[in-house]
C-alpha cells in the first residue's frame, strides 16, 4: 500500500469541501485521499478482530465517503471529527454483522472446492447451475419489481454496487475487482456487500 498523504491544511480542506458540495468529483477524491491516514488510525483499534485488515479498511473508507457526502460545516464540527464517528460506525456495523453471521448457518458458508479449485458455498449449491443470483431473481419477478425492492430495502451504496455489478443502468456489467476500484475498496469487501444486498432482495420474494 502506498504511503498515506498528509492531511490538508484547514484552508485547503475548506476549499475542497466547498467544491465537493458543488459536485466537484476531483475535490471529493482529494478529501478521501488526504483522510485515509485517519481511516488507518481508527482501523488499528480493531486489528485484533476476526475480520481481515483490508475488510476493516474498506469499511472505514465507506464510512469516510459517507462522512464527506453528508458533512455540514455549519454544524460547527471539523470534518475530521465528523468523519471519525462515521468511520467507526461503519466498522462497528461490519463487526456486528460478522458476529450475527457466526451465530447462524450462513448461506455463504464455505463447503469446499469445485473441480476447478474455486471455493464453493451453500448458496452456490442452492442456486441454479449457470445462472447468476440476479438472474434467479429476475425469473421470479420482473426487473421492474426488483427495482422497487432495491429502492425499499437497499442502502444507496448497495444499490450503486448492484447497478455496477450487473449493468442495471444499461452499461456493461463490471467485475468485483472493477467495482472495488471504483469504490476504493477491496474485491473481497465488494463480494461481502454484494452477497448481503442480494440476500436482502431474496427475502422480498419469500
């Protein structure tokens, strides 16, 4: 991992925040890059958990992005103060989800390897051969109905992730690695988020 950039000066940060509020994606990217050191610092507190460091970092980056997107300087707090809470909240959500999954039989519990050496899990066995999870859902209801459920039960990040993964906006579907590069998170964390989002959608059809 390349060395983290130093935090922006107060003046430079305020300028980036103002531009970000006006939709400047480069300014948003600068705020993210110059606050990754903060994410890493908070992640260190949870390095003894059962979750991989890169997944903790990915969760922290998502928290940072949410903080930047919702930050309101008029409330009196510095971005670093507000972002710290958002980063920690996202990590804690991941930890709670992890603990919950260990208490029940997970659809994604590893069962072994297939003939090509790829890991198989329970959901792979339950799904129809050769059809991806979203296609299974499409066979149950029309795509329009799935769009309604996505608005009802998914977070904005989950909706964007599935849209990118399956090309729901009419563009070419992307791999988990490609989505990870767009979000600035690891491929494994994209996989985790994708499975969680699809699981939410499946429950709508039960």
